[in-house]
C-alpha cells in the first residue's frame, strides 16, 4: 500500500513538472501579459494617418519649401491727380493698356501663410490732355517693381488652389526721361500690390496659373506740376503663367 501511494505521488509530481515546463513554451497570446510584437489599434491609426498626410503633401506640392511663379499678362492704368487750388488749367486723362511680366519667389512659412517677393515689369501707360500741351499726349511709363507680399491660401480641391497676396511694392521708373521733365514725374514709386491667383496642379511640382492683380501707386506722390499735384495711378492686370516647386 505504501509502495502504491509513493508511485502515485511520483506520477502526480512528474505531471505537474511537465505542465510547468511546457507552459513556458506556450505561444498562446492570451497567456502573455507583455507582448511587444503586437501593434495596437492606436498605432495602426497613427501609421495610416501619417501615410495619408504624406500622400496629400506630395500631391499638393506642400513638400516644396520654395516655389517660383512666372507670369505674363496685360493691364490697364488709370492716373489720378488733384488740380492745384487756383489753377484754371483744363486737364483730362484716359486709361491705356500695356504688357506685364513677373518672376516671383514664394517662401513657405506656415500651412496658410507664405512670403512672396521678386520682380515685376509693368507698363503704366495713359493718355493726357492739358492746356500746356499742344496736342493730346500718350504717356508710356515702364516700371520695375519689387514687391514684398504676404501670401494666404490653400487647396480648394484635389488639383486647384487659391492664393491671395498683398503688401507694399517699390517701383523704379525705367527710361522715359522726357516724362520726368514735362510732367514732373518722379523716378521712384511706392504703393500697394494685391494679387489673386488660382493654380491647377499638373503634378506635385508644376502648376498652371491664372489670376488678376491691382497696383495702387503713388503713395509717395508720383509728381506735381504748376497745375496738378498728388499724382497717383491704379493699374489692373490679368495674367497667366506657370508655378514650379523647388
């Protein structure tokens, strides 16, 4: 009897030891408290979000820290002036058109705010009739402008973006010395530039541009004569072009 009881105890001990040994090799994830090989649902969502954000940035060109705009357009300029007090001169003016061209560099600061600068060439032509002139005169002014614009905007669809830029510009009259002498015009122009641009993305680096812009010049008073003062100009232009991301 004692021998049978001893054999039974030995058998139970062996069974318990065997179960403990095999339990350490059990791959059932329900028995593991710290399993680092599994990806939590939160990690999967974060991964999918980052992948989607990366694809969106590539599609819309937001990986470009800089982009270049090349524009070509046509604009119309209207002069504005005040007749000096006491003057009896008969003065009238008319708007005329001229070609424009520009190359702008935009630096990405934040998601919606960028800084734009560069060069734009603007023909500010207008007609002038005055008693001091024997005949009506066509005034042809060519300005090279340097704008400093704050640029706001973003994507409105998969391929279309809208940007509004506004800020001061500094203009330098090119040639036309006769205008300086006869009309008292200055060779420096300070004003405000505003520009609305729509872009259609061909890919993440190249877009087609279409837009309109307005320059209100002469904040520094473009000139004065014996009869007029506070000479200012308003130039409206439409343009198209191409945008290249860098």
